[in-house]
C-alpha cells in the first residue's frame, strides 16, 4: 500500500511538473486558456448563486404580505349561474370565517380582515390611510414583526378596544420624533391609541390595495362596530386569508376554501365570480425561476467548455512539440498506455490549476457581494456547497474530455519516425 501510494505521489508530481512546463512553454496561449477555465468555473458558481439569489429575492418580495398565504373574498353571482338582473352582491360575515376555521384541512391558520379607507390625523398632520380590521390569526399570517409595542390580542377583539398598530410610513408621516406607543390618533374623527409599531416591510411584489407600510391595523370587531356596512347589520369580513400547510397543495387548498365558503353563502362551488381567490404562491409559480437558473448555469458551462477547447488546443500543440521525447520513451520500453496516462494527467493538472483558481474566485465573489447591503429588489448571489461541487464536477468533465484527444494522439506516435527526426 505504501509503495503504491509512493508511486502515485511521484507520478502526480511528475504530471504537475510537466503541466507547469507546458504552461511556461506557451505563456500567451496558457494565459488565455487558464483565463477561460478560471472564468468558466467561477461563472458556474457565481451565476448559479445569482439564480438562487433571484429566486430568494422574488420569494421574499411576494411573501412580505404573508408566507404561503391565500386570500378569498366575495364577489357577485356569475353570469353563467343566474340572469344578469339577479346577480346580487355577496359578502362574508363572522360566521363564515368561523366555519372555515372549523372545516378546513389544508390550511393551518385562517384570519379575517375588514378594509376601510379613512383619514388619519394627529397634531395637525393628516394622511389617507388603509385601515385594516384584523384578528390575531390574520396578524400572524401576515407575519410582520413589531418594531415596538405589542400585537392585537383576543381581549382587544372581545372588548372592541380602540387600539391600532401603525405601518412604518404612517408612523413617520403622522407622528413627531419621540412619539410612538401610547400616542392617541384619530381615524375619521374617532380616537385610537397606538399600541404597537410595525417594522418596515419595504417594497412588496404583491399587494392588496396599499402597501403594508401605509396601513393601520385595528381589532376586527372594533372596525366592524365603528364602520358598519350599509347593506347589512351582520359583522362583515371583506377579506379572508389563510395559510396553507404545504405550498405544493396551493390549488387543492384554494378549491377547499372556495367549496366551504360557497356552501356557506349558497352559491355554486364552480362560480369563480362568487367566491374569488388569490395566492402569492400562484403568482410566484408563474415566474420561470428554475428555467432562468438553468439557463444561467448552461451559459456558465458553455463558457467553461470554451476554456476546455483552449486546453485541448494547447495540449495538442504540446504533444506535437514533444513527439521526439515521446518517441524515445516508447522506444526504450514505455507502453502506449503509460504515455496516455502521462498526457492525460498533464491535461487534468492544467485544468485543475485554472479550475481551483476559478472556484476561489467564484466563492470570493459570492461572499463579497453577499456582504454588501443591497436594496430589496436587487438579487444577491447565494453560495452553496452544491454549486461548488457542481463547478468541480463540470471542471473535471472538461479536463477529462480535453485530455482524450492529446493522449490518444501521443499514443499513436511511431518511435521509428520520431527517432529519424532532427
């Protein structure tokens, strides 16, 4: 075992020395060849990481309104299900919300919202804001962290307290420096106490009406009491949101929610206009993220392949220049397979020099860009072990393919002809 290991070590060292000798003999071409290998290997890591970064950026943009979230709201009975004169407007109430909570199997959380556009005022400042009546489940589904204060609780709903959470932009435009939790504001002339400040959410790739930073959240029961709907005395819920247990079952979860709510309000389950729905996952699935990443990787591999062609050309020239040396080896007893292995090892060594440098460049590039603070909609490459492994695997394949032709050509040299050469 030790003897075999020693032979392999000696052989590897010889191959490496010959590889560096080949690089020195062809400095100009070697630089361009190694540049192709370095850039191609780095591109596999960098562009693959960039593709992952684009996917994460888009997912983050869509999920800012709620991860794995679906939305359902009532519309009107569709034309295919009733005459135009009978297409009455529909709505959900608190009982419909509770029924969905009890009956759903594909969603682990269901919340209710009631929307109201109103003027928020404080200390001579005013702005039109999106007032949202929310219950604790809806707030959990939205998943927006707090910058200060507390969330709306079940007790707030039971006692219909006039308390609010302010979005980041509303806080900045409405409150003065130093004001925050405990401040009283008015919405449509009605007093509310600020109990919490929402953390900044930033740009959203999906939204319903205003951005979350421009919203004010209050207890659902409070908004139902203070802003009743003119067409009914029932506690109306304008929006029902739900969080799916498994994002892969988005279509099934949507059908389940529609079926339950359609039964509740007495319409057909197939009426898409009566119970309408939307999901950030559906929107996300429309983006060809995997195809884009595959295209980027294909482009990077093609770049690495061009570098492999440079290695092939350089090693073929090296075989041509060393044909006398190879002929002497064959004449004194070296077997053709020994020459093949030697030239093959030299090609792999040349490829490895550029490949390992490319891996280092790609890893450094991903880490360097990833450490920079970037805006919300700027993708940042994500480094992963699988990408590094893929780059090394592709580099190895390129080295093997590039080494076949030079090694085969070297083994076909006729010693008798080369020994007669000057």
